[in-house]
C-alpha cells in the first residue's frame, strides 16, 4: 500500500553546554539500548535524540517502543521517524483483503529469519500466536492490535521526519538539501529510506547532517568497521553500527558536548553483546584480501564439518603426521573445523577462511556469508578487544569498531557486579516503574541493596546476578484460570519444576495457564522477563493473588527485579512478608510444591 507521508520538522531547544546524546537504528535491541545509555552516563539535563528505526530485526521491538515512550515522559527525548517504523505502522493500518495473506507471510518470514517482529510481539501480548492467523481473521486481529496498542502506534505515527538542534540536523536516511524550507510538505519517504547517502555527492553548509539507516560498514570497502563515520568536508555524520543486522554489529551512541560543537569535539561509544579480552601480545596489521559485503555475498563452502542438510566437502588436510596427534589434539582440531570453514567467494573466486556461523543457507543450496573480512588487526598489549568469534588460538575481534583477526594471547576481562545500598542517584535510563519501587521501599523505611546488570534473560546472566545477590532467587510465574477471571503470581524456588495439576488442587482453580502479557502490564505494570513481587504495588484493585511456595521462606534474604530485569534488589524476607506485602495490601497464600513427576 502506498502511503502519503509529508515531511515534518521539530526544533530542539538546547542550552549552551547541554549535552546531546544521539542513537539510531536500535531495531528491537532493548538491552543494547539500556546498556549504551548507561555507558554514555545519560543523566541530568542531557538531551536524547533517537534517529529512527526502533523496531524489527531484534528480539524486543515492542519493549523498545514502550521504554522510549517512558523516557519521553520523563526527560527531554526526541525521536524522528524511521523507514522500518513507518513501514510496520502502515502494514498494521492496511485493512485491504489483498494484503491479508502477505501480512501473514511477512510475519512468518520474520519469525524464521529474525526470530521475532514488532507485529508478532503485539499479537503475542494479547494472546494470539502466528499459527492462529488466517486470511479470514487477520483483519480482525489487526483491528484488535490498533485498539489495544493505540498509544504505541500513535507515538510512531506522530514522529517528525527531521529534527534540528543548533548546527545539527537529524534525519534517518538523508536529505538532498539542508535548506529545510524547501523540504516542507515534500514526500518524506525518500528521506527515511535513503541508501548510500554519504556517496550521493552532497555537501552541507547550514547544518551538519546526522543520519542512521545505512550501516557504516557498507561505506568501507577495503576493511570492516562499524564505528560512526565523520565526514567534515561533506558535513555528514553516519552512525548506524549495524545493530541486529550484522553479525559484527553494535549500537553506536555519539555525544555532542554542545549543539554548536564542531565535529572534532564529538566523541562516541558503543555497546555490543560480545565478551571482552585484554590483548597480551603485540600484533602488526595485515590488509584484508577480501571484504565480503551483503551486495555480493554468495559463497561456496569448500571444506568444514557440516550438518547433514549442507553439501559435503573434503576434510582439511594437515601437514602434521597423523601419529603425532593425541586424542585431545584431534578433538581440538575437529572443534576448530566445525567453527571455521574454507569458502570461495563466487564473484571474485577468492578462497579464504571464515567463521562457520557467518554462513547462512538462503535456500536451494545457495550460501551467503555475512559481512566479513580476513584482515589481521594491529593490536597493542593491554588493548581491550571484543571477541566476536574464536576457535583455538584464533580470535575474530573488534577494537573501537574495526574488525579483524587476532592471533596473540589474551586474558578475559570481567566486570564485577557490585551491590550498592539504597536508591540510585540519577540515571535517566531508568523507567518510571523502577524508580517507583525505590520510592516505595524508601517510604517504608526498608533496607535494601541493588545492582545494575545486563538484561537477565539467559541462564549465564541470571547466574552472574545470583552469585552477587547471595539470596533466595525465585521463579515468578504469572498465571490465570481458563476464564481469565482469576490471576495469580506464583513465587517458587528457581530450581524447582512447576506442575500445573499440583498447584491447581491446592488453590482450587482448575486449568491454570500462563496469562497473557497484556494482563501483566495492566495489573502489575511489568513486561515479560521482569516479573517480580514488586509489581504488586501497582495492583490497586487486588486482581492478582500472590502464591508463595513454602520453600521460599527457608532463606533470610530475598532477591528480585525492581520491575525491570536490567536491575536487581536484595532485601530481608521478613521485610517482604511483614512490611512490604501488608503495605501493598496483598496477603499471600502459601502452597507446597514438590515439583516431582
């Protein structure tokens, strides 16, 4: 469906010396956004500018939108339109029967390729799975989305095309002129999706134009680098680090110390998901023989340990005598071959080694390599490197956005989580619901400690937090009966299995199931992954009955999220039972669950 989209503007009033933090292309990566804002020390009177594309290509698009909306309510935050954001909005608003089946196909493709999508997450929140969609019912489900998520969709719909502050102009894709008076009322779509903007020959005088949309690694043909790109001569800054799109991508954030700052005064940082090591050896650089970019990424796999669904190749030949290999060495060699494969780049014929997980099957045995180069990085001892991939002594690493191989020795760098007493002082990245928890605990005079951390949505992340908390950590399950008339929050030891029948008998509520996220948000002001007993403070009408497994009471201290799973708190179990729960008017029902078969 073709939509008319007129160019709109919003001017940001920035005071002299007021920092402006700029991010683009978050693409559903909620944890990346939170951690980057922490690294940028987003605080005080800082202005935050997000240059489009909040959603899709990542795991938590809906959560990103809701989080950004919360920040907008609390602080000076400005968000411009992105082509993906607007495209998904138009898709939801399209009620033509002709588009019904393509909408379903698009969601299924997103599920297969990206693992999730903005539309799919909204459907899941109201209890609708992809398997339920048909050409006959999809229009009704779209109407339900528009009704239930009216506020979120209106937020996207009302985003301006262009933001300005001082000498800077922010636009997602790019503009043909910085005489913005000439752009008013023109079709905005060309300014949201504007591929390869930096190489279109524009030079700007009135503003420095800052864009996202086009990953910066695509501008660098000779090597791979996802750091922001500053072109002073053209008056253009490109900051899209390929977050979610590229295997080596990151979420970039640049910091303008002032809205009139010169380009050389700008500094930047980034966040990615990769572990960090400290290099112990010096290494000289070696240019790449080939930089594979997505425009020309088809390859042939020559040899590597492959799954049954992949074409078979020859095994790697070794010059080492076979009788000199120990069983451990043979196992190690096999593991390396499973991780690295030899490929031939079809258009150039060049042969090189690449990480096996960088290769994907596009169907019909057509294999493509994600953006990759075989350069060797120049590395100094003590330099911090993000490890994208490793096999044996080989590490594919990133240093300040520049990517290549490192063959020297390195030692892991771990960030030790530390408990801090009481409420945080500052931190603009925190949602209002988290701050409300601290305010209530302080009002009640409760003693508690807290830590900030990565989103605790993996076993490894949870274990790291658990070790620091040294307290009873609960599995929190949000349940309901079949009629959706009774809702329960069950707290049970995290290592115990949950048996529905076992609980149903004790509370006399048959056919228990997990409740939809929309009820979780409505009653507890909590999203999936952040479920916590603290959310009961928001249940003013007592719609949720608290259930506590008696084994939870065996400890002295208790740990949970303050309604956000990027932080955790520790407090006394006695304070939870005898001070917090009475204060929020929730009397628990105690159950005994053995978790056995």
